[in-house]
C-alpha cells in the first residue's frame, strides 16, 4: 500500500478525489481554509483534466443556488465551503434537501465569527444539523478523500436522494502534508456509477421542484426526508463495505471502535482529533487504564442503534465536542448521545467536554486531563454534566 | 517518532521546508506529516512549521511541544521567540547564522549547531532563500534523512534550473556541516 502513496496536501487529495468522481458542475466561492480545494479544482477544469462546468459566483449563497438549479437538471454537482460561507448558504440548504437534490459539499470545518477566527472547530457544520443534509466526519486525509466518492454514491442513491456534507477539519487536515493514495480513476468509475435521477428539470417534460405544499401535504415531505435518512443509515454501512471491496480501505460504517471491547471508559468524538485520542489511549492502556474510543463518522443520520450497541459494556462515556450549543453548555454530540441512551436499559453516565474552539490546539495532555476528570467522576465524587476543557484562567 | 519544529519569518519558506522534509522522509521509507502553525501569514512575521517522521503512520495531530530537532531560519528570531521551548538534552537546534554556537544565550540542554546558510544560498542559488540549504544542513547534522532524498524532493517541487541550483546548495550545506 505504501508504494502507491504520495505525500500531498490534504486539500489536493480531496480536490483530486472530487475530480475522479466526474462532477458535471462545480460552483464554489473561495474562503479560508477551503481555498486550496477550489483552487485545485478550478485548475483541473482550466487544464481540461475534467469535463465540468466551473461556475464562478459572487457568494456562497449563489454557489449553492447555482448547484440547486444544476442538480435539478440531472447534473452531478460539487461544492466546498466553510464557516461564514456555510452560514450564508443556510437558507438554501433547506431547499436542496427539501427538493431531494444530492449535492455533495466538502465542508472544511472552521469557527464562526464574532470574534473573527479562521481556525478549526466544527461549529459551522454542526449549526446546519437540521437542514436535512447528511453529515459525515473524517479522521485523516485519506478518509477525507475516500469519503468523497462514498458520499456521492450515498447521496445519489435512488432511495436516499439527499444532499450531503463531507466534513474535514480546517487546516489540521486541509493544510497537512501526509502520505495518501490518490483515488484511481478506473476504480472510482467502477465504484461510482453515473448520476441518473428519475425526475429532472426538462423543458420537454415540464415539472416543478419544491413548489407550494400546503398543510395537507407538507408534513409528508418532511416524513419522506426522515425516511430517506433511515435508508442512508443502512447504505452508509453497505457503501463503506463496497468501497473496501474495490479500494481495500475501510474506516467503519456509521461508527468505528478502537480498543473498545473491554473498555470501561469510552471516549466519543468526530474528526481529526480521533488520531490524537488513539495515541493517548495507547499510552493510557500501558498504565492499565481501561479506555477505548468510539469514533462517530455519521452525525446525520445519527446512528443511535450503532452507538447503543457499541456502548453496551461501557461504565462511563466521555464525549468531545468542537462546538457548543450556547445556553445548553453542551456540544451537540454530548446532547445527542445522552438523548439516544435515555429510553434504554443502559444506565451509563455521559460527561461532555468542549474543546478545540477557534483552533485551540488539542495535545495529548488535554485528553489525559479529560480522562483524569472522567475517572474522578466515576468515583462519583465530582460528577459534571459538561464543561469546557482547557479554559484559560488568566483571562478576565 | 521524531519531531521537528521550524522557526522562520513569513516569506522564508518555512512551510515549504516542512513539506520538503516530509516528502524526502517518505522517499526514505518513513511515514511523515508536515503542517504549519496556521496563522494569518504576513511577510516578515515569525512563523512556525512542524514535521513528524515515524516508522508507523502518524496519527497525532497536535502541534509539537517537545521537538527532537529545531531549525531556525533567521537568527534574529532567537530574541523574539523561545526557539528552545521543550527541547531535549539529546536534541539539536540548527541556526542559520554566521556566528558560532557559543555566541547564543539560549537556555537549552540541546546541542546548538550553526551554518551560514544565507551565504551558501547567495553563493550558489544567487538569492538569500535559505530553506532548502538549511534542510540540507539538517540532513547532515541529524542523519535522519538522506541528502539524495531531499534533493529529489526539491527537484520534483522546483523542476529545471532552479531545482538544480537548490540541490547544489543542499549538498554544499550537507558537506559544510559535516554530513556523511
């Protein structure tokens, strides 16, 4: 495997992955730290390496709007954005999912203003949780690249037809150079068939998309979207296996465990912090601490059953969130994990930690401190619901 | 795993140096990871870049706090940045300067090595662009990466005459600092 690898920037690996998926229309507006992805893609189009319409637009709102139109005509569509750009798309994200348009977007996760901050956290995509988009989170550059054809296949499945975000941590993954296998065109052609939707905008056969729905039908549109998310839960697993059959790489389906089977303490997290957690777990295991990891790949659809099954032996669950629902003092993963365990016989405490906001670095020491607090909580002398990790005490 | 921290100023190619080290180490058969201390880059401002080299795939994503090696591209940074932060007794700090290692008042148990990379770069490349020269010296001082792999990485990144000149500077720096 190593001899097929090459050291490239994360952004290049993902732009290359998008290229071999043969999108028909790309529209994006450059914004840090997504910029390198769209620069690379526009270069591919300009150099004629890909037969694709690259639409230059004046904002992210126009980018997503252009792709809604393009997707409705039956085009395979791709975009990439982050932070304020994703926030600007918010209104149209609902249109894309309500119209069942399988637009694929790589979200390069970044903090939101104010104060202005260009660094990584996951507040941007988490804040789009309820827009009806699928959201998958990648651990490293290879998974970010590999997620791209997987998510096209998922979004375009005729029983799913939902737009989808492939999320990678800004800078940490977008700007890192590391060895990856660039996705092969022939394998990708084998894995990902062409997009052939049943219903398209066609002047020869006029129909409307997203037209008026009054109280007698609107509810059923939402119900169908939810039903499609349920289908996506199964398809994510299937597609991950099919990907493994063709490319020989597998990252788990909805979730993935690490040193999980006998673990009393289970850390749950999403994105690039997974690698640092794995190294921390290796270290703590040497000190005979019974600890494991449950990596969450799919946040929407939320894999409640897979999580419940994976946590059946856990004595304590620790969630890590690079976001916060201000006013709840919790990150989204924490809230959702608690909620999915409530109506079960599993009585396992869940403690949430919020960290890595606005690019604050997450060294092994941060994870170790969190585990120490969790262990104290297990002894029940200092139980906490959720708190910020690594808060500075020298700032008034 | 070996960890390298590169201190430079915006425009000196610190991030490119990190990238080239990662490419060269991978060419040598190691796994590698290179990334900048992401900032709002401005020409002349202090910047930091990081490299990890390992026999196994690198999973750790944090910045580097206890480097095995430090490369300082501009000696004036020693007065503004704690370049020795977290260094180990067996570590090495490589500084681009015409001065002797003993002339620096840096609190560290790590060895300090110096090379006038600016002179080498001006003499051979014709410009005071020191990043490639310094990673040649890094190869000579540490033995972590073969100079041939660094030259190959540089030639691929900068094809043609520019790459050749840089490769020449890399070899010169490697020889000057006593690489073998």
